[in-house]
């Protein structure tokens, strides 16, 4: 606590954390701390306090630093992003200190969901959602076979894409082209050059090969409550306009998945249209960067997470009663960024 307020901490996050913190400030009970690996970071401009984090340390060392940071600053609720997996493995240590970690504690399920291939197989085996054809590969032979299979199933003109099986933010995503489907953008790479690279390496990290899906992504921000599921589907129409759309079939898909994959705190389901149906892409077990847009309809996902953690009553029906289709615009804004306070000395004795 800080002067009677709940202390909420965001460690090194995406820049969208700026919007999360703004939403949390709508509740006068909240005092928000932000930290990052750099002294200057934009999302810290919205926080009540800003700190720098240690760099060049292991995940285990970082967990120890986090435990000490939480005790020093009286943190009540922690939204982890950096070294999230390692922090999740030590949730019990945070709980002993009375700190609520905003993440699901089902390690086995989370590992399955972090794999694009395993999560798609789960959706298919439990008849929760249609899935695209997908193969997991680790060598050139598997890549060639999977590439041919996609072409045979969807047609020679259909492009193929590849990405790491465990990836965040599409960092490893690549779209492929060959003689049957020539290059159309600078973001594509040659099938032949990728194949030659795989042959030269012998083995690669597990990657998935699947059809390229060019229709706009449908992202469903979700939160399970005692009174039912809160689900807000959204689709980007262009770089600055997003449609919040409460299509009955999308809501039913979110409900089916959420009844079988039970996740605490806000999470995000991603779908894309393929051959006339919406197919499953992945689940993010954390808040998605764009979930702040639901606030225009009175659905404040960051505050819902805090309310759930601290045992506040959540009026699910009131929130859902305000849902309707709406177009949401995004605008750029300038903020004054103040230097953070150095708080990066590693001196802990966590177990």
C-alpha cells in the first residue's frame, strides 16, 4: 500500500501499457509504478513512479530482484511481462508476501498454449474451433513436405508462411514466395533461400508451416468471472480504425474455448478467416495490447484484473449490457517523459 492506495506494478512492458495505466488511474484507489530496462520509456509517463531495471542478469536473478522490489515498494498487484515465465514459476513466493501476480498459474496448460502447434491440435481434438492445416518442423526435409502439403490443400497460388512454434508478437514470422506465387512485398522471403538455409543448419528450433492468412485478424479479449464470461471481439479495419463487433458466432466460439481452457485474469483469443470460416490462431494468456479499446464501452480489462485479484465485486451483467458494435479510432499523442530512478542493484536473498 502507498498512503492507503493499492500499489500496482508494471515491469518492462510493451508501450501499450501506457493505456493500461491510464485506465487504472480512473480508480482513485490505485497507485501505479512502472519500470523498464531503460531510463527513458514512454509508458512510464503515465505512472506515479518510474524505475530502471537490472540488465544482463538471468531470469532467476531477475525473479529475486522482483521479490525485493515488491517488498521495498509495498506492491499489492504485479502485472509481469519481462521474464514472465520465470516469474510464474515462483508465484508461491510472491503470494507468501501478499503480492497478487496477474497471470494464470496453470503451468502445464500455459506451456501447451504457448505452442502454436499444440494449441491448434487441442482446439481440433476438442472440437472447439476450426484450425488451419499446420505442421511443426525442425529440418529441411520436414519443411519441404509441409510446404508441398499446404500447396496441395489450398492451391498452388496460395502463399505459405512460417514462424517459430513459440513466438510472441510475430517476431519470427515470415511469408514465403516461389515461382508459383511470386514475391509481392518486401516482407516476403524466397522458399528456396529459406530451404537452403535450413539445409546448411541441419536442425532448427521447432517452427510451424501453415497457409498465409491475408484476411484481417479477429482478436477476442476475454475475462472469466463468477457471473460468466466477458468477451469483446475486435477487428482492425486499417492502421487506425478498429471495429468492436459482438457477432453471436464469435461470442459462442470464445465461450466454448473458455469453458475448456480455463484461464485466470484477462486473456486474448486470435482468429483469422480462411476458406469461409474463422480459424484458430493462438491464445495469449496475458492482456493483449489492444484490450484498452474495450474501455469505450465501459469494459476496463486492467481494472477487472485488479478487482479479481483483490476480491472486489465484478458486475458482469452491467458490463455486458453496454456492449454494442462500434468503430474505435486511434490517435497519436505527445507525452512528457521523465527519467526513471535507478533501482537496478541486484542485492537479494530470495530462496
